[in-house]
């Protein structure tokens, strides 16, 4: 489903990703863990080409993201093609990034109409159904600023789902929330995980990882340190660095 | 009452005389100086009105006589025409310049920078005279392939009439300022908004129009309205090109009739009316773009008036 091969990325002199190889199978939930600065957010953003990689490539559903291969060369695709690829990959941001001047429903229906050219009435009905799924039907006509952080993040998830994505990416979706609002967002995500959506999640919520993840990947200094099922990585980590990180997070 | 509160020592006021807590009334603190200031300002205002009304030198009857004279109304319309063309062309070109200035292409960036540098540095009156005298610089203007053959040629005098020169001068000067106004608006839009739009795959042009521009407008509108009001009055400098806009027209009339002060007042009244209309427009445009940015929109003056009348009625009825 998702395939990263030899991905390198630097910001100036700082090498953030140093050769990442990762495979995510369809229908699975992968949780990326790691200390801040370990490159996990950059890795996630590389998957939908929000971050251009310096070396290596990303494939989603067998299709190269952001590039076209000709012989031994990768040519960057025109913006239009990249946007089309992105519209099949949902992305949920830490800071929600809802459009403040559009209503909740307009936030959800904007991209399916303008990026996928779907029928307005059909998208509207689908949008209302999605808002119902995240429990926010009553807020359809409201502007995002009137909603709590947890509600805003649920709208952002509905907005990502409206594109009927094959893959959902979450970049620390609960880090900007007050502690009592984290639960409602995780509930929605757990629900998605159970329904068989392919998800890659960057988070510090170890509880969510243990419960919902099929694979936990631990990153440090731009490399994958270890990966495996949550029971193994979280409860019986092989690497010292993983153990140190987990004990710092859990205590 | 807590034990910390000392009982008053003077007299024999026993706590028993204090009213129960629920009956306490609040007395707002007095502001004696505020009242003095109000009185002083009221007197000064009365003096100002008195000086305006009673001094016959202002010659209000003449003002009234000329305010709606056909030549004045025509001049007001020309002033409006210059303003509208200047601001529309100015902001269209200004938006292009702002986009160029924000682009990744260094040539586009530096061309935009140079344009803004030149057109902001040279006084407007000088620029207007350049355009007015364009025929002295280039006798004819030809259209064709750059550096190649020309398809047709037009005499500069025929192409650039005084009106065109005025519009050109005002618009090109305005564009330099508009570019910076628009640019500041775009810089104010949160980077996350563009990222979210890109992640959703929203096409570039749609992203600009639907996501970026409406949010940038919140910062652009107040400054743009400032520019617009500045331009309404700025059009008065084209009087040097003998275009019969408002300021030129009142000068024509007072050199003939000798009534300088009342004619200047006529112009002042019209400028005041035009900017008032624009300020009201600004209020509603700002309100429109505040959608979603404020939790509740402030009431319009009309709504406020209705609420006040409603409140008064309720008080009378009770």
C-alpha cells in the first residue's frame, strides 16, 4: 500500500531523514513513535509530497508520489498531477488548519467539489453523513472558531475522509488539544481503524498505539530503530533507545 | 463578615445596623474631571459651529447656489471616474505586482521591486506631467513583435489624451502602493492554510481565490479603503492637466466670480460626501470579510438604532 525506499531529507545542513525503508500494508494502522526531532513528522509529510525528498522514493498503491520514472531518472510531476495524487491521501494536521472563513460543512465539501470535480449535491449529502459519523451534524452551519479544539479536529478528520482517501495520515492529531478533549478524537480514530482504513499516525499516545496499531515504528535521529507489533515494541523493546524513550513518555 | 474586618472605632456603630448582604447596592465611582472635560468640549464645539454659521464671509447662500450647478456635478462625476479607474486598474496591476514580488522567480521579484521603487519615489505630480508630455518623448507608439516588425502605429497624441494620461498616471502610481497593501494581506495568511489546501489537492487558482484571498482581504480592506479615500482627494492634482475635475472646476468658477471661499467650500463639501459614502461602504465590506474570524459580528449601525428604539419603547411601555 505505502512503500518508502531509501528516503533521505535534509533541511540545510541538518539531515532529518537518513535512509528510511518502510512498508505499510492495506487496511493496517501504523503508528510512528519517536522523540521530537526524530523525523517522524517529516516522514509523514514526505508520503504525500508536502515535503520533497532528496533521495529515495515513495509509492502509494504502486504509484510513485510526486515523480514520473523515465529510465533511471525521476522527473518531478507538474503541480496539477501532484494535487490529484494528494486528493487521494487524507492528511490531518496537528493544528487542524480548518478554513476559518468557511462553515464546517463548506470545509468538508470544498475539496471533493474543486479537486475531484464531484457533484455538489452528492458531496453535500456525503459531507453531512461524515459529520454525523464524527458526531457533529448540529454544527454543519457554524464557523470553525466557535467549536472546541476536539470538535475542530473531528471536522478536520471528516474533511480528510470526504475525499474518500485510500490512505489517511495523522500528524500528532491530539497534541494541540486540552487533555479532556483528546478522548473524543481518539475515539473517532479508533473507529476508523476498526473499519479497515489504512492509517499512518504520528502520535505520543502510547495507549492508542497499543490498542489500535498493527505496527509500531520507533524512529530516532532520522532512522528506524525498530518496528513490530505493539506488544513487542511497546512491552518488550529490543533496543535501548526505545526503552529509554518509552520510560520517559510513560513516567 | 470575617474576623479580619476591624469594627469601626469611632462612634458606636454596632454590626447589627449593617443591612443584610443581599441588600447591598452598588454606587459607581464619580468622575468629576470627565464632566469638566465634557463641558469644555461642548463650549468649544458651540463656538466652532457659531463661527461657521454666523460669519457672512463663508457665504453659505453662494455655496448652496453652486453645490448642484451642472458644471460642478459634471466635475464630481469626472472625479469619481478618475477615482474608480485609478483604483481598479491600480489594484489589478498591484495584485499582479504583489504576486510577482512573492514568486520564487528572482527576475519577477526584482522587476516588481524596481517598479514599486520607482513609482513610489517619484512625486505623483511629476509622473502625471511625464504622461501628459509623453508625445515629447515618443512621437508614435507601434504595436508588433518586440524588436521585430510593427503591425500598426499610432501617434502618441491620439492615443494618450489628457484623460488617458491622468488615468495612467494615477493608476500606475496607485499600483505601487496597492502592491504593498496586497502583499501584506497575503503575508498575513497562516502558512497552515496553504498547506491544508495543498494536502486536500485543491487546484492552485481555486486555492488562491477561495482560501487565500478571502483571508487576505481582512488585512487588505482597511488599508485599501485608506488608499481609495486618499485617491478621491488625490485626483485633485490632475488640475494641472486642465481636466475639469472638481478642484479644477471650482477654481475656474472662482477666478471668474471672485468668490473664492464659498467655491472652496463647495469642493470641500463634495469631497466630504464622497469619502463618507466610501467609509460606509468600507464598514460593510469589512463586516463581510469578518465571516468566521469573529465569534459574533458587531451589529450594523441600523441594527444598533433599531435596538435602541426597541429599548426606549420598552421603557416607555413599562
